[in-house]
């Protein structure tokens, strides 16, 4: 899944993945993700998530990265009273207000030099499940490259039989999480049965759909 795919998805209005409120998983586990009162939280493939503004309201610096220009524009148009300061930062267009910076561009090009502050935490609600499986290692390399040593990742992924449903969202089972983040300390915080969300969608009929929340502590 690349920027063209997601741009077309947004233009077609197929954004059922967008939540109308702050994600309850993030609210429940924020204390385990951040280690101080003024952390810097990276949110990859952030869309126009309400999580960004909520994290900022909790006193943290927030950095979002998003492929789709439409999503970034809607984030600032719909939810913020302040006019964003916009400028070029390397390969990105940066949209910035106090406490929040969103970089519009290719997440895989991200480097610490592009960021206003080095992140100490990552909130991944559904970015790992959205990208092509053959780019997962690249995603983890980006996280390891830009996040400060000892940083933490709150990872929300799905686990289901990929033969029953094609992605995105793709299945990222426990063994894959452990493989990708080898050398890190991993804790499965919560596992929820999410199969009910597909009960009225015959095209996405799966016998099992687990929503897993992981805490990953980087070396």
C-alpha cells in the first residue's frame, strides 16, 4: 500500500478507519507509553485522528506523519482554531501549531533531522496493519532510526486468518510482532475480540479477528 493508494482512498471517502473520537486504547494506556509529563509522541500515518489533539492537550509534543495531503488539510481545518505555520522540511510539507507538528510526505523517508524534537514514544493505532507486509521491516527501521534510545511504542494491530480476508488492514499476529521487534522488551497489554465489527459485511466475514495492544520498549 503506497501513497497513491491511500490518496485515492481518501478522495473516494473510504475512511471507515477514521474514528470520531479519541481512541480508548490510547487513553487507557497512555501512562505506560509516556515516561514523563512532557514527552514527544510520534504518530505515523496519522490521518486526521483526534488522538493528535488529545495527546497535545495532555501536555505532550506531538509529531504526525501522513502521506495524504487531504487528510492533513482536513485535520487542521476541522479541529483546530489556529492557523498552521507551513514550510518545507526536507521532503515534507510541515504543518505546525504549538504542541503539534504534522509532516505531509513519505513516512519511509523520515529521519531525525526532519523532526522538531526527537520522539520518546510512538502511538501506532493502525499504521503497521495498513502498509504492505513486505515493507514492515522498513517501517521498524524508521522507528528505530528516529526514536530516542529507550523509547516506547504502543502498537495496536489485528490478528486474523489472512486466507479469509485480504488487507488492508493486514493481519500482524503475535509471532510477527515478536520477529519485527526482536531485541526489544514486548508486553501484550490487551487482546480484544473484534469480529463483531464485520457481522454485517459479507465481504469481510472472518471467524476470528483479534485486536492486540502491545507495549514495546526499545533498547
